[in-house]
């Protein structure tokens, strides 16, 4: 049986791991949005036709809905926050050190979640490689949609984390509700 002092230390380690998990994921999202926004703003220095503007509006609207709302707000953010909060009750040193990766689901997740995370990561890496080849202003138009989605994700992650802490309840991703 553990002493109250070791339970307090364990609890502090769990809180630290949960915090590191959320902060680490948010920092990765902020870094990506910041780097891509450079190309978005660079594209604005080009002369745009009506086609450019139409695709810009269509892409940002589509990405706000698909990546921001459906991808981040309804699935990724609640799942990531739920996994981070699970670290509070007990954490091994590996999970604590690699908390952002644990929270996303690279390890310690069910088969379905792990499969989605690894395949999703491979698809993102592939898209990045391809989009780097696209000339301006088209690249900036594509990246604008990604920046909108990432920004939505950052805000969602922060709001869902605060709501979970205030309510004391863990968020449940939509995909988990239907399983």
C-alpha cells in the first residue's frame, strides 16, 4: 500500500503528464498553423482572378467544416483531451515523457484509434510533400484552408480542455459515442 506522500507525488506526476500532453499537442498545432500562414499571406501578394477567390472561399469553407468542425472539434480534440485526462489517475514514466504522443493515440490506444492515427499521419505527410510542389498562389489558397482548420482545432482543444476541467467530466468524442 502506498503512503499519502507517494500518492500526492503520483497525482502531481499525473497532472504534469496530462498538462504536458495537452500543451505539447497544442504547440504542434500552433507551429504548423504559424508556418503555413506564411504561404497563405504570401499568396495574397499575387494578383487573384475570380477563380482564385472562388477556390479560396470554397476551400476555406470546406476545411473549416471538414477539418475544423468534424475533424478537430467533434473527434480529435475530445479524444485527445480524454486521453490526457486519463493520465491524471496514474502515469508510467514513458507515458508521462511521451504524453503528447500518447494523447494523440500513437501508442496505448485501441486498434481502431491507433490505425486511424498512423494512417492519418501518413496521409498528412504525403499531402505536405505534394502541396510543397504547388506554385503560388495555389499553395497559399490550399494552406489557407489548412490554417483555418488548424486554428479551429487549437481553439477547440483549449475550450474542450477548460470545459472538462470545470465540469469534472471527460469529453466523449462523437466516434466513441456511436461505438
